[in-house]
C-alpha cells in the first residue's frame, strides 16, 4: 500500500506539471517545438494513472483516470502525435468496457462500444470485453470462470470481480443484471433433481473442490450419502414462485436496458 500511495502522489505531481506545458490540453499549443515530446509524456502519465487505479481497485480513481485519458485522446485527435509511437488507446478502451461491465453499467458499456472504430474492435482487450459481456448475458458462467488464463493480464481484475459475483450467494440477478448466480443455480438444481453425484453437482455449481461443495450442501441442508447429494424437492417447490418472479423481473430488466441502448 505504501508503494501505491507513493506512486499516486508522484502521479498527482506530474499531472500538475503537465498543465504547465504549452502543447498539453487545455493549452493545446501544438505549434510548440517540443509538442510531440510533451504530448507523448502526457499520454504516458494519464495511461499509467489508469493502470495504477486498476491496481489499487479504487472505483473513484478509475472513473477520474479514465475520464482524463479519454478527454486527452479526444483533444489531441486532430494531431496524430499523441496516438503515434505505440499508442494503446484501444487497449484502454477495452479496459474501460470491462470496468463498466463489472459495475453493471450495461447501457454505458454499449454506448462506449459504439464509439470504438473497426481498427479497435480487433484489439484483444476489446474482444475480451465483448466476449465476457456475451457470456454473462447468456448465463455461461463456466466460460467466465475459465476465461482468466486466456485474457490479457490487464483484464484479470474484471474476471476476479465477476467470479466473485458469480460465487456470492447473496447476489441476485435483478441487482446485478446477470442471468444466473450460484444461489440461483442451486435453486434450479433443487427443483430439477432429487439427487446428484457429487462430481456432477460440483461441475454444475462451478465449485473448485469437493470440500467446497460439501460445505455449501451443509449450509442448504442437503443430505450427503457417500458420493451422492440429495436435495429437498419440497423446499424447492415452495421456492418456485420466487424463481418465476425473478425470471419475470430479469426479462423486464432486459427490456429496460434495450430501450436505453436504442
């Protein structure tokens, strides 16, 4: 934490110095003889501010850093100096999409996605954000949980937070905007099966170990006999009305999000 704090203080001082440079917005004197160096320096500072905010997991810092970086890209778009020599604009656009996805800001996610040109849609970070959003809307949480190894390292924060959401028994689809959480999968299993082998139940509920499943089964009052878990179908039947209500609410949420996007 000390390193992160010291780095943040250094970045804050650099940002103050940047506004004193003639080429850096809001001054925007691109005729300056050192304009290219000044813009490249500013770009690096704003990009590192975003990476630091991701590392510190501060939502307020992320919001501020992404806003500053996007404004800088927009203000310097008329001169290609700031986008030359290893520009990572679309990489950060993908990270911003992931941030919005994790925060369940789906309408803003699609708005930002529409602003990305064809050249940016092939960047791995953008591709990853779009793929994760599709999986979440499909309820393919097994793919979300398995995606960590295949995503760019900068995207790991999103997978970690989404995985925690999936495994959180207190999460509800209406609150998060996602299709099924672990608790809802368990409810469906109770309604669909009288019993399951532990190995099958572990795969179905995306548990990482048999011990984790056994602990979860005890919390729900399921009976464990050998390698089989027995559900309480009567209790599941009582929960059918609640399950149906959640599905209706989720359908209404989809309609609302589509209306906002269109």
